[in-house]
C-alpha cells in the first residue's frame, strides 16, 4: 500500500484480505485468476457461515465460568449461520478489485 491511503483504508484492506480473500483465493496464482473464480468466490462467500469458516466459535473455551464465552454453535455442530452482510461481501469484492487494479497499474500483472 502506498502513502496515499488513509490508515483506516489500509487496515480495512488488510482485514478483508486476511478474513475473506486469502483463505479462499490465496492458493490461486493471480495471473491465472478468472472471472469464474471470482464469481464462485463471491457466491460461496454469500452463503458461508463466517463463524464456521473463520473458526470463531472454536476459538472460544470449552470450559469457562461465563456461559457467553463457551463454545455454543459451529464448534459443537450447531451452525449459527452467521452469513456476511451484503455490504461485507461487496467490500471484500471491492478490496480484491482494488488490489488487482493496482497490480495492473504497477505492471505487476498484465491487463
């Protein structure tokens, strides 16, 4: 990222890349990424429980004095279907788009 980005923008790009883009597309070579790959990723993201995908519930304790801090859904086989908001999916897509556009602009990736 360049100096032209606000710190919050950089933090958001890093978060979307870490949570949504890299886990799904990180093993795919950027120069081999297709429109179909991106559309498949977006479709899957829209219908994937983020608690399951990101392991949020499994990060909770198996035993804790506070019942709100115990595993309560995905880690114990009770999916909570915590789907991402439409805005989250859009922002993740726009982050990927910005990264690919930047790669083309810097001639890291051909048009």
